[in-house]
C-alpha cells in the first residue's frame, strides 16, 4: 500500500499546471500494443490507437505506429519506426500526419515480478500532408511499475514533449505538452495484459488557450 500511495502522489505532481488550463475535455483512448520477437535480437512492434474526443462522443484521432527493434543488451532496445496520425477536429480541418521516429527503450532497474523503472526516449520527424516543412520533437517517458497484489501491478508514468523547431503548419519550438498516467496492469494470459487508468494531457498552445485533456485509458498489450 505504501508503494501505491507513492505512485499516486507522483502522478499528481505531473500536472501542476492543470488549474491554469483554460480549456478542458474528457476523452477515452483505446490502444493495442504488440511486441513480437524475431530471433533473439530483433523485435517487431505495432501500436494501434483510437482516441475518442469532445466528451468522448466521437472518434477524433486514429494512430498507427509500426517499428522494428534491435535488442543491444537484455535491458536495452533500439527502435526505428513510422507513425501515421489522422486527426479530425470538431470544428477544424482534418489532417494526415506522417512521422519517422528513433527510440531507445532502457530498463533502468527491476525486472519481472519486481519494481521496475523504464526510460523511453523518442525522437520524431513530423510532416503534415499538403504542408511544407518538417518538425523535430523529443519525447522522454519515465515509467514505474510495481506489484501490489497477486496478478495486479500499479503503474505510473510521465512524458514531456519538447519541439526543437517552428514549422509553417503549427509546431512551435519549446515545450509542447506533458502526458502522465496512473493506473493498474492486470495479466490475463501468458504474454497478454490489460492496463487501465487515468491519463492527463496538458497541451501548451500558441495564441489560443492551453488545453487539459482528462483521458480514460485502456490498452491491451501482447508480447510473444
């Protein structure tokens, strides 16, 4: 219980700026993550997400993200991948975004059945169809997972986004957003688990009020 309270307290620290957000929305994000080992070193990864926005009443965004990983040590893996993001705002123009990304996934401490700290560093190159210019963005996630009962893990993570440049299509150099999550993980079969909880997304915007999204998050994770 003590570890659970510490995790929840850490999650609360992720969003000190929430009270300053002038616009808020309730959303539901559904995700499916698959990691398939091809031999001892190579991994195939896929990420499919459906994001229901505007009070969770409509499908506002779809994300598809495949990648290939190479395990350089038992706890360190490098990835190269691509992402497609279709966004349909309620009162705006739909966009099709393409990203290339490079990622380092590092298990800092821990392992199966133990409290585990994981670092995920992702560098993205972003394009919007019909717009000129490419944007560079860095994302740094730190995730803590700890067993709290048989078959139940407490999970908390935080991930700031930083833009390296300003583009003609709306990316602005500097702090972009902060995401955080607090919830539980439940194994349901060998290599298959469900993670459910609350995720907050604070978005720093230019010339319009900042935004705070309150997200009910549910994901299915498959590792083979």
